[in-house]
C-alpha cells in the first residue's frame, strides 16, 4: 500500500538537515521525548476481526425483535455479515444475552469505521459522528417508545437495564460544541466516575469529581497503531494496548470476572488492527512532483513523523507544547484531573495480568502519516479541514462547515470541501475560537513556498 521510492541521500540528509523553524525550536531547552516500546501480546487477526464485528464485549443493548420493528433492516451490509448481524448497521452487533435473547449492542465501529465514497473503511476514524445534541437526544433506549415496549414485553428488556443505566448517567454530560468531533475521552471519564476501580462494579453516585469541560478529539486511524509505542494523542496509554482497546466494555461490564473474559479476545483484536493497511490514494499522482515532495518531507518533516518506503522509520516522539503549539486543552485535561489517571493506574486494567497504565505528558505525539490523505479533518481535534491548511496556517478557516449528508472530498487541497463562514453559527459550524477547538500551532509549513507545499502534499498522497 506504500509507494516504494528511493533517493540515495535521503536518510543522510534527514539526519543532518532540518527546516529553520523546527531547528530553532528543537535547540531550546525543551526537546521531544521518545516513547519506549511496550511488549504486546500476539493474537489471531481473523479471530479478532470476527469478535470485533460479532462479539459481546458490550453485553447490554436493545432487543433485536423490537429493533427490527422500529429500525427495519439495514440494506447495505457493508461488513458482509451473515445471520441477524447482516440486518443491522455496521456500528452494531447482534448477540445473545444470558437469557438467550438476541440483543442489538453498539460496537467499536461506531467511532472506528467510516463510509468514504460509498465504501466502508474499517479503522478509519468516524468524522461524521455527532455528540452535539446528547442533552436533548431521545435515544432508542430512553425514549417513550422504549418505555411502552418494555411494559409490553418486560422479559425481552431485562438485558437492557445495564446500558440504560449507563446512558442515563452519561448522556446529559457528553455533549460537544460542534458535530463531527469525538467525545470518547469524556465518555471514559463519565463511566469510570461511576465504577469501583478494583471491582469495576457500578455505583449510582459518582466516586470522582467530573470536570465541566468536554474536550473534543478526532478519532485516529487504527492502521497507525502498528507503528506506535503508546496510545492516544497525548501518548499516555502505555503497556498492553489490549486493555485500552477493550475500554468500551466499561459501558456495560458487571465486574472484573466479565472483564477478564472479554480481555481474552483482545490480543486477537489487536492483531487484526495491526493487520490493517491504509487505503491507496484513488487518483493519479504526479510522480516527479511527489519525488520532490519526498525530499522536502524527509528534510523538513521526518524528524517527527518518520520516513516511508522500504526502509521506513518512525521515531515515536512526544512533542512538548512549547514546540508544537497546538490547542493545549486535551493534554491539560489529563494534568488538571489527576483523579482519572489515579483511578486507572490502581484499577483492574493496571493491576491484573498484562497491565496498562497512563503516563501524562505536556504535549502530543507526532503521529505516523500512513494514509493521511483520507483522514481529514486534521489535528487532534479535527479543527483543520485540509492538508493545505495543515501546511499553511493562513489557510485555516476560523468558522467552517461541511456537508454531512452529501460530503464531497477535495483531492487537490486534500480534505473535505468546506464552507468558510464569517461568524459562529451553532452546532453545524466548527468554531475554532472555543477552548479545545483551536486550529493554531504546528506552523512549520508556513515558511515553505507554495510550490514546496504542493510537492509535499503530492508526496503525502502516496503514503
């Protein structure tokens, strides 16, 4: 899936040459910090994929019998599943609960798969998810219809109690300021605030103080994980990745016994995620221009983002906030709310076999760029709609929106076609003046010429 180009002196140049802007910042007292690798379990990718799209890692949901009456049958079946799973959207699984009743439950692809040009890409972050109206949203599990059906067939709905309990606790405090950004970090905070760290059992009252702010993120592509030594944009997820990947389980988990059973499958899930390759750019690439871009990228960008091709390298660097300069709300949320770090690091996830732990840092990891052409919008909060904007801060819109119903992609600037607005305008317009939603920082491309930016973008299409 990668373009395999070689320019004899690229790696020598990469070592001895840096762009002026980056060099100046690296010469300051703060420096990037490499992340050491953690040993990961080995698994079976085929088994992991099957568990991902049919498994019971979320164990409570909506009775299939009534789901079909209300929602009908999914016509796409993007995953080519069989049986009852073939009739529900890719973001749901059909499982049998302890009572033998078929239940429709959410799965990981709610956030980690996206339809692009009529094709589903598993592992692509879902940039069309909408957390902007959760306070008023009548979900299928809490609305009047649900209550009526529950009274008609109470036994069918016994298996819905756990997820309804979670939704009632988290939905009022999960809302983002705009649509298209992810509230996964907030979701985790809200759920662990109701769970005993040792037993994972639920408490109706919160056991941790919950901050008011909801910090947005853009779900990163799964195929990048094979190169990374730590998870999440802040690089604070260390140790066994399987423990982090199974965190959706805390939406419905009863206790650590159930968690341990689910965990048995996540070495396989990790193996599947590590087997995913980025999709190939579907349009023609100007090879000569891409070759120029490769040289420029290697001399100006590879120190942080790595090199690509036959002898690819990735440095796994945490970049201090003083160097990267991007919106600091996400990493500061970790530092200013240590109760959640402490909860995790004394919890079952950190103290059972193959432990994981959280190690906060004042900055962000410089990600690999494999398949970057399809991962718009950019930055850790999805605040920049195109690669052109990433390389030229003057072309980043302050207020912008894109079409969620009929999205269109710009293959020249590389990213979503968008509308530039003069002022803020509700949940459908991305507002970069809000805390956590800023599009500033990462100004390393500002000193490039327009021709150099075009060359680098042409090269990035090939990764």
